[in-house]
C-alpha cells in the first residue's frame, strides 16, 4: 500500500506535541493530517476490498474509521488550543489526542500487515524457488563442464 504521509511518520507525534508551545503551527499540521488521512482512507478502502480473508478487510476498514475519529478529535483540540493558547487543560487534551492517533496508526499498520501475510508468503516462496533454480543451473553448468565426479563411468549427457 503506497501511502506516504506525515501521519505515519514517527515525527508526527513530536510535531503535534511541540506545537503545543507554538499553537500557530497547529493549523498547518491539522490541514496536512486531514489531507493525509484522505489518502489513507482511499488506499485503505482498496486494501480492505482486496484483503483475504474477509475478516482482515473488516479489520482494516474498522481501524481506518477509528483513526478518522481520532483525527477529528485531534483537529478539534488543535482548534480549541488556537482559540485559547494558554489553556493547560486543552494542551493536555491535545497531547492525549495525538498519542491516541499515534496508537491508532499503529493498529492500522498491524491490520495492513496482517492482510499482507499471504503476499509475503508468496514472495518468500518465489525467492526460495529462484534460489533452487539457480542452484540447479550451477550444478548443470559444472556437470556439463565435467567437473563433477561421476559415480559410474556415465556422462552427464546420458542423464540430461
């Protein structure tokens, strides 16, 4: 799933919590997060539709929706802090919302990875088969050159 966005970056939580001291930065971060979530929702919908088994697709869809709700709360808290930048209660709530969003992002990632297990197994199997083919090609090359010891006085060409 080719999603490249700020929300999945480990820097996100730091930027959001750092912005507590600079509330004027929150608007830009909230806007970026909103755009990034839109991309994630689109990609998540496609991933959920193609996931096997269906439970994985449901899990992806549910976790992306939960992340969306967390993002809504986070944007609301960012707006509240911009209105009243000295309110320590709102600052704590913003930090808690940012932490919750970060946790929800990790849940989305784990659901996506669970849906990717079959694909990864196929990649691993294909790699193993490619290795075996390469080993067979190497053995054939040495046998054709006559550098392998024959058990009987038979040639490789007789068995090829």
